[in-house]
C-alpha cells in the first residue's frame, strides 16, 4: 500500500502546534479545571510573575495552536484517504478509542475523541473542491464561533454571580494527590463533567476549521505555494489581531482576572481572533521555510510534527506523572516531592514546559533519523491498515 506524501509545510506547522498546545494545557495539568478558568481560585497565592506568564499564554497561545492543529487535521484526513479510501474511517475509529482511554484514565483535557467524532462527520465533504470547502467552512465556523461566543458571554454573566467554593478546589487537589486511584478518580470526575459539553460546543467549530484547513491545502496555501504577498498579508492581519488580544488580556489582568466590566468585548476578541492569529503563525513559518538556512533550523520542528500523536500522548504521561498521585516511580516522588498537583501556578510551570519542548525536539529529531514513524503513529497506522507496518527506514 502506498504511503501518503509528506508535506514539509504541514509537518513543520504541526510541530509548532503540538508544542504550543502544551503551554496552554500546562495549568490544566497542574491545577483543578476551575483554576484554568479562574486563576484566583488557585490554592497557591498568585504573584506578578504568574500574571506575566498568564498574559503571555493567553495572548500568544490559548486557542491559537489548537485552532492551527484543527486546520491541519482536515488536510491530513484527505491525504490519508488518497492511498486507501477506507483508511480514514478506520483511522478515526481507532483515534476515538485512544481518546476514550486517554481522557478517562490519563488526562481529562483530551482532544482526540473530539477530533475523531468531528472527522467522521467531516468525511462526507473531503472530496469537495477548495473554493466550496473554504466558503462552507467559513460559514460553519463563523456561525458556530459566534454562537459559542454568545454562550460564553452569558455563562460568564451567570458565573459572576456564583462563587466556586474553595472547598471543592481543595477537595479535588487532595483527591488527585492521594495516590494512583485518587488521581484516576479525580481525573475521571473532571472528564465526565467536561466531555459532553465539549463535543456539543466544539464539534461544529472544529468541523468548520477542518473544512477551511482542507480548502487552504487544496488551494495551495498550506503547501507553501501561495504568493509571498498572501503570506505577508496573513502575517500582518495576525499581528493586528495579536495587538487586540493583548489589549483585552492586559485589561483582564489589571481587573484582577475579571472581565466583569467588558465581558462582551473580551469574549468577542478572544473567540474570533485566534483563527487569524493561527494563520499568521502558519504564514510566518511558510515564509521561513522558503529561506534555505532557516529551513534547516526548522527541521527539528518538522520531526516533532511527524511524531505529533506520540508527542501529544507523551506530554500527558510526563505531566500527569509529575502532578497526579501515584504515577511516578517512588524514588522520584520522594526525591522531588511529587505529586505537585495544586502547588504551581503559571510562572512555575514555564521551566517545565520549556524542558519538555527541548526534550521532544531532540528526541523527535533523533528518532526520525532512524525510524519512519513515531511509536504511536506506527501503532495507529498498523491498526488502521490491519497489519504490522514496517517502522524502520
């Protein structure tokens, strides 16, 4: 069976996306879900450094990299189906199984199940021409993101009147730190409280992004074939949106992590600008890839993108080993004082994130110099093709 062609542009953007997703997810690994939405609920007092780190993550990363990854996912489903029309559905079914295991037993913030279900819906339109995919995708995305923004705005108005009990946060921290089964139970509680709403709210949004992503691929944009001025324009639009996002995030911080007085503007800007910022990031990478020496420097990012599935799962395994009770070796737990759940805010998490980034870039580059696929990519591909696929070069 022929292997689908690898596109350097897609792998490089995917590598940036998978690393960027970690910095957004870090706080959700380290603290209860309620703290992710409202940092003032953290059991650890917030510092000015936490505010700076929060501002950076919320401005440059949150919703940007997962949006970028969603755009790429649509193109990936098309490429997989070129060699075997039945492969994408089998691939998505196995992805859903991985997602259920990952979400229920490892980390509640899983996106694999959402991608699998959205992909199954998306499959019926994957053969549409670029223009039709782009127009339909923009309509679906625009309507969905507007509805989600209104829902978030109304929800914010309601929750402002409801104080989340600190005891519930402290209780979850104690449960997750209590041991292996306590960590499993605490994670499962958060996953079951999140997954249904996540699918209902984000499936239409993700569907629109997948259609836009495949349309951009078929039109040549994500292949790096668009004119230079197109990428330059996308970078400039993304920069303007970044300024708008930074402005509202700064005001959010100055108001003590609250958007009470400007909730409508805050949710409008933070919900509608990420797609333009994401395309700006992708365009900047496209321009860098056209410069020989810089293309070589981006090679580790390309390798990380080829192993995106493996890197995503490894991030979860490493972070939950550090923060969830009973998941790290006893000697390491005693030496480092693990688990750390409920003990770190955003600033303290940044060195951990950067260390994982460096490790994954180095390991991905070394691994891909020997093997054709990452470990979990190989397993996923073998299950999809119903045979053991050769992993070596």
